């Protein structure tokens, strides 16, 4: 059941990543400075990378890998989601509004990405080898 919701999030986040990337490339060039377009594009890049990571977690949760590994992969996916919302979301808001107080939110998203990758590593260490 968790995989279904994580993969649904991935589908929507993937769509949003492509739309926002196209928006940055075509709609924002005349409006924003090259620096702010770079900020926006960094948000898109990190969102897309972590959307794929969430999809991988969801797939691994869905197969028989053991309770502990499943738990860690799920928690990693949740950290990646929070990271996308905080990191990418704050970069989008900063680029589009120019409001500087969005900037300090970005490192919290980065921390969630780091925690997520740590949990991903912990989950990988819990995987049992399959003898063929």
C-alpha cells in the first residue's frame, strides 16, 4: 500500500519537474536574471533526482526484502519528499518572489536529503543476499 502512494507521488512530482523545467527554460528567461534561473533550475534538478530515488525506494518496499529494510526505505522516501518540499520548494519561491527569507529553508531540505540517503544506505545494509 505504501508503494502505491509513493509511486503516485513520483508520477506527480515527475510531471511537475518536467513542467517546471520547461517553464524555467522558456517562460522565465525574459523575467528572471540568469542567477535566479540557475536557482530555479537547481530546484528542478534536485526534485527530479529525488523523485527517481523515491521511485526506487517504493519498488524496493514492494518486493520481499525484509521488514527492517522496508522500514528504512520507507523512511528514506519520506525524507526525500520533505527534502523536495523544503529544498526545491524554497528555491522556486526564492527565484519567483525574490523574498530572501525563503533562502534559510533550503538547508533544511538538504539535511533531509542527507538523512534520506543515510536511511537508504542503512536499508541496503539490511538486505539479505539471495542465493541462486
